[in-house]
C-alpha cells in the first residue's frame, strides 16, 4: 500500500486536500468517489506535489464564480483546434467524475479564448437554469454544429456523455489532421507561383528598363527576338494609358476575376460545377475524392456508434459533407433507407464511392457491424490521403523549382544575350 495525496471537490463544490492509502492511483480514485468526492488530482507521495488550496469557502467560490459572458462574443466563430481542445478537456473532467456544470465552470475560468470563454459561461448558465447540455449547445450553432449537438444528445439519452465527448474529440482531431494534409498539398504550389510572379514583376518594372536604356545607347546593337519580347512586355507594363501603369491594372483584373469566381461559387449552380471539378481534377481530384470519402465514413460511423438513429445520422452527414456532389449522393442514400432499402444500392449508383467502399459497407450491413466498418473505411482513406499528399508534394517540389528557374532564367537570358553579342562584336572588330 502506498500513500497518495489528493485534491478533490465535494458535492457542494468545495475543494479539499488530504491523503489516502491505496495500491494504485486508480484504486485511490475509486475510494475517493465512494466517499462522495470528485478527485481533480491524485499524486503518489514522493512523485510529485499537490497544488496548495487557497482555502476558499463555498460562499467565496460562489461569489467568485465565472464571469458573465461578454456581450457580443457569445456564440461567435472559433478555430476548430480551440473547440477540439475544449471537447477533450470536458470529456476528461466528466470521465473523472466531475459534474457537468462544475466541469463547464472550471473550463470557463481557464479558457484563454474570449469567445469560447463567454460561450462556455453561457452554457453553464443555461444548464444551471434547467436546460439539457444538447439544448444549450444548440443555442450556439456557429460553434457547435448539428453533428456536435446530436452526438451530445445521444450521449445524454444513453448516459454515456463522457464516451461521446471522447469520440467527438477524436473525430475533430482526425478531421483537423486530414484538413492540414490537404492544405499543405494545395498551399505549396500556390506559394511557389506567387514567388515566381513577384520576381517576374520586379524584374519587368525595375531591372529590364535599365538594360533597355543601356542597349538603346549602344549604336548598332541588334536585339534577339527573345530580348525584344521581354523589353516590349516591360514597356507595356510601365505604360500609363489611364494614369496608373498597366501592371496595376493586371492585378486589379485578376482580383476582380477571383472575386467574381468566388461570388459565382456561392450560387447553387456555380457551387455544383466547382465541386464537380474538384473531384475530377487531374492531380488534386483524387485527393479531394479520398478526403470526401474519409469525411463521410468517419462522420456517419461516429454518429451511428454514438447512438444517433441512422436516418438522422445520414441527414447530419449530408449537411456536413463539404461537397455538393457527395451531399447529393448521401441524399439518395437517405431516401433509400427511408423507404426501407439498403445503403449499398444508392452508393453503387453514385460515381463518388469506389467499389472497395461499397463492398465494405455491404459486409458491414450484412454482419450488423456497419459503424465499425465505416470507421475502418475512414482509417483506410486517411492513410490513402496521407500517401497521396506525400507523393504529390514530392512530385510538385521539383516541378515548381523548374518552373521558377525557367521564368527567371528566360528573363536573365533575354537581358544578357544582347550584351554577350556586343562583347563578341567588339572582340571581332579589334
């Protein structure tokens, strides 16, 4: 038997520090829970120290309760990573035996994000007022989407809220990791192209005009065709037909096209066409398709595993698919299941899901292990996306470097080729 120091909360929320004998820390926690205490820290003597209590009474604790939500910040948008950390912390506190209200109060006090801090305080007030946790979450749809709310609701009904919150945290962690992989694959070529354009513009506006002026002062200097093209393009970029140089108008036109494309993408028809192109793109389309399948499988599998009814789970999965084409395929699955049919038939009819996914879903339905099979599909396609992103990055790196070298090399070649010819002519004349 070893001695364990502990810090715990009683039913009234008062903090207490003491010592207890047990074989392991898990046994110490069980003994404390049997005494009606909720341990927040258990440390074996000689292996650490318990933080000293500040001796607050229950009255003082209530007097210094979590501050009221800041007006204008409740329910605002936060980063997915912040929500993921909050979910993991809340699951840990509830799993440790802390009541939900007390767990929310503790997290609100230590939360650095002002929006989430105000929202958690609002959640605590709502729960204290008699609302269920899922009802309180539904009041802040910008932070907690339908998937989050419905999973918490299923956890409340099944009495396994801490397990559902852990699944939610795992789901968010994997989704965040998958998103980062895709972004890393997309961002690299964009950055390289931006650098190439920036270098090209700098050369055209500041370096090429000086060389052109130098060659114009050399009588008899014959310019090669590539040099004439570069000098002509530089002269056109510096021309001022409408007060501003043409180079400025190029960027304004590109910005206007990008803005118009973005606004068109928000329309129903535009979004449909863009999402189709995303899945059919030559290189990036395969990554987009695999990530969409992984998202669908993980979302549906997590919802059904947590106790959400299949129709409701399909409805939520459709709304959180992130791609119109995938959403339409899930809508057909929803209608088929609503009519009592199998999931496999509408999945096979769509061109989104490959044969391997359909086969695994079919086996899952036949064996009654559909949620487990969907989560396995998600794991497989997570690895597929990881491998595809790694392969794509390894291919793009040399290609982008070659493109950058060609852009700069062509301009430098056009500048120095006439100079080389002039030097050769001088050498021949002497």
